[in-house]
């Protein structure tokens, strides 16, 4: 599979990114129907110049992005791998690409939020050096959120 994988830097206006994010949203609402209203405000698509998309044989199968959180810190957002391709290290590839890109732009820390049922994702983030931290805004007081951080 390795020779067929292509990681492309793009923006949130990319049609493949938009389609993958729609699939991500659908999977989240199916897993967490009780949170749809509460978390909707954190789920607005913003213009983002820091998007990566993974293609296999020119088919978009995974995406992620980061946004500036503060002067030193990025926040990883919209991490998604198509269900049939999970467990193959693609999320780790995207994280490495995003962290490298952020370092080039002068950032030194990465944070992210995931939901408590995402056990596989939490384990993967820990495997690559993220540690659970106090919830940051806008997740302060949200018991369903697990926030993590890593120096990059």
C-alpha cells in the first residue's frame, strides 16, 4: 500500500476535504447523538490553510488539519480516516505531517480534543507522545471531552 499513498497539503476549500469532514461528522453524530446540539458550535467549518489529505490511488481516504490556538500552539482538528482503512498508521502519518508543518511555521506545542468513546484514537495519540491535559477552552467543564497535548 505504501507506494500508492499520497499526502497532499491543501486548504479547507478542497472538495475532498469537505466530503471527508461530512463523513466524519456523520460518524460522530451516530456515535454521540446526545452531544449533537451541545457540540455543534465547535463544529463549524472555518477557512483553514493547514489541511492534509491522504489519497490512495487518487481517492481521498483521510484528512486532518490544524489551526492556530495561540502564539506557540496549534490545535489538531478534523482528524478522520475512512473506516475500512483504520489501523494502518494513516492517522499517525497525518499527525507527523501536521506537526512538521507547524514546526516550520514556528509553533512548539500541539493540542487536541477527542471524545471519551474514542479509545482507539486516544491510544494512538498517546503512542505518538500526546498526554492527557486539563480541558482547554472551549472544552472546559465538558466531561465528554478528553484534551491532550504534545511538544513538537
